[in-house]
């Protein structure tokens, strides 16, 4: 049975009403009962936007770089969206909107849509939400969607999977910790940016990254570029924009964009299956008592946690 949604909301959305777009995103973020139908109504319009992930440690200047890149794209009449995945406020549970404050210069531009999303400590759920928000903005007609995250943790790896091009922004001081971040960085980065490169250590960091790339990318079709920038001084921003375009062209000309889409869809389906199963098991009146019972059985040594898990799934009629 299809859930009734406001036809006027969809009509306003399709006519480019930013308030309607914001409302659709809010309904999806809150997992409103109409969310699935909303996505279904607009999903056929997705697939055109270039989704760019930007991650890196706090203080690397990501927001400033995004602002400069967005301004550059706007000079080419591109329609821009920016999703800032913020750490959650420990007091309110909402996003800390520092990024939006720093991007205030873009607020007056009607073709730039900025949205903050709170992590709420979530991993898989956030990735699903972010993907859905990207789909909404894609269907809304945005040409470029920036997804900015903080740090290089699991959430960032998940969000990077949603992006066509992922940029890792570092600062010269990152050189001391580059080895500890190596695995994650090498997996997600399409472009490395050494921001605030007027500081000491920028060249050493660049050499270190290039050395890692020599070991990791031999024989691969794409070798990540390493670019020095100073976003505040607007130095290197055009070079970054050129690298983004180069990578986008590579994806389309090599056919890698189709492989990326298939992997993305598979990952999304798996996540939704996990979410649906989890909701079926835990969102009922009996789940709390059932969990308490099995915890006691495990504590007594009568069963193992894995046996308990299998029994819970079985009782949810998901396992024969």
C-alpha cells in the first residue's frame, strides 16, 4: 500500500523550491512514514551529480576549501550542494553547526544548498541517510554535491563509498601521524590535499605520501594526485578543481563509474536489509524481555553469545 504524500510538496520540489527540498530532506532524515515514497517519486531523476567526499582531521581547513571550491564552481554557473556531517553535540544531540557558520558567505546564493547532518554516533545508519540526502539533492538538479566529514574513521570510510571522488585534506603537521592513518587513507583517497602548505613540513609530507603511493598504486589505473594548497590565500584551489574534473573524466571514460554505481547499490541494499532485519527483531514489545533472558543464559554459561543471537533471529522467523 502506497503512503499518501503531499503532491504540492513534490510539485514544489520539482520546480526548484529550496524550502521544499529542505522539507523532503527533513522527512527522510527523521525516517518519516512518507520517506520511502518520497524517494521513489524522485529516484529516476538521480545519477547526474558529481558527488565529492572531503575528509581529514579537524582543523585541516576543509570547510574553507569547500567554500572556495563552491565559489569557483558557481563562477561556472554550476549548481552546488554541501552536506556537512558534523560531530554530535553531547548536550542536544544535534549537529554542531560550525561548518555552516564558516560557509556563511554562500548563504545568499540561491543555487548553493547547505545542510548539516549530525552523526549521533551512528555508522551504517548515517551512511544510509547521507546517501538518501545525496539522492534528493541530485534529483533536485545540483551539479556538484560536496560531502564533508570530520576525521578518518569508520563513518568517513562509509561516506567515502558514497562519493565518486574522495579528497583527503591534511596539514603539514599530519606528517607525524601519516603512518598510523596509512591504511584508511590509501583506501579512500583519490586526491590528497596538503592544505596550509605555507607551514614547515609540507614538502616532507608530500614526499611521504608519494612514497606510499609508489608502493600501493603500481599497476593501478588511477594514481591519486597530491596537491599543495592554502585555501585561505586561495592558492592551489583551481588546481584542486582541475584534479576533480580529471578524476571525474577518468571515471566516465574508463567505465569505472558504472562499477562504482554497482558497488554502491549493492552496499546500499545490504545496509537496508540489515536495517530492516534489525527493526523487525528489536522494535517490538517482546525484544527487551527476550534480550534480558538470553543475557542471563550467557552469563550462566548455558549458551554462547552466538547461539543466543541465532535463537533471537530464529524467533523473529528469519532463520529456520
